C-alpha cells in the first residue's frame, strides 16, 4: 500500500472536522506547511499518527485507508450511555464522570509512578488549572460539587477578571439576610410570590425583605411583577434564574467547610504567565 494514502486520509478527515491546515498543525505541534506537504503526498512522522488520529476522531487504521475503522464519536457515546441510565441516576453519574475526568487531567504522568487507585470515589478535592481554563471537583460526604470553565482566547486570567458589577454583587450579598433571601428564592419553585410570603419563608422581617428584594431586582437577581387585585395593586417577586448563581451558592457553602480526604492540585500554566 502506498503511504501517500495517509495524506489523502488526513485531507479527508480534516475537512470533515472543519479544520484548516493551520488549526490542525497547531493542534499537532507542526506548521501548516507540514500539513500541506502531507496532504500533497508526503508522510507524517509515524510518532505523530496516534495524535493525528485523536484530533481527527478516527483510528490509526483509518489513516491507512482501512474501511470501517472510524472511531465512534466520544461525545455521542457518553450521551447514549447517560441516556440509557434511569433518570434518577443520571445526574449522579454525570458528576462522577466529570470528577474522574478532572482527576485524570491532574494525574497526567504522575499516575505512572504513584498509585492513586484509592482516590477514585473517595472524599477530597481535585483542582486542575490550565492556560485556558479550570476544572474543580469536590467530594464531601455524600455531596459532590463540580465547576468547569473555559476562557477561550482570553484564557484563565479572563475568567477571574472582575467584569460587570461583580463587586456590587458581593457587596449586596454581604448585607444582613441578603444571602438568606437569595437562597430562599432559589430553593422554591420558580414562581412569583408576595413580599410577605417570601419574608415568612426566609424568616426575615417584611420591611427588610422588601428592601433586599428591591436591590435584587436592580442587580437582576430577581424580577418584580405588579399585580392588580380587587384590593388594589400588590407586588410579587420571583427568582431571575441565573446559571452562575447556583454554583456560586453551592461553592460558598463548601468554601466555608473543611473538606476531608486527599487534595490533588495541578497547575499547568507556564511560569511566564504566573503558573507554578
């Protein structure tokens, strides 16, 4: 078999993936001209074939033109696996898989010399920081917490930049009973409730609850609705569901607790950008 078939297969799978020669080259650690040479009949170093296959989502056999050698899409496989589970087990399994992912990302080559088998499923923290984002996973008792963020072109530093009115949010939540009111809003089913009802649920004086809810509305944490009743107008509030607030509240609780078990921290940022 002619080795020029490899270049043809690289071209075929690269286009199917929607990658440019430059993007493929950057992912594999070579220049775009090297990729161009391969696709024009050249042959990549054999040591690059496994990485090429991974990036293109195929097997090494597929790069040699062997039919039926395409690797099943990983995301699709995981999705089918999760969908096959009973609904009440899905979230728990997703969290477990994410924690395993973070753990393997941290262990890297260290796992070759240290036995970490006891870490899987045990209490502790796993923190992986990279140039472009982070993953943190905490298992404490029967509760698990996961947080993952990718900074894109801005990288890890942009994720921690105090953009928007972050200072205003923390200042608001530092007010007496503000955190209690926010937790109360998120604990209830998302529907509008009067100030009196929310004050009772939170165990807060109605006048104080009304002041806090007005500030929440200004900060876009809650939405205000004016209702006309037979007794006149009344005001009701509902949580303005925010996907960032839920992990913030969960993380705040865990941050105030001491997590038992082993803590594994890996910082893969370069020294030049403030990494270890």
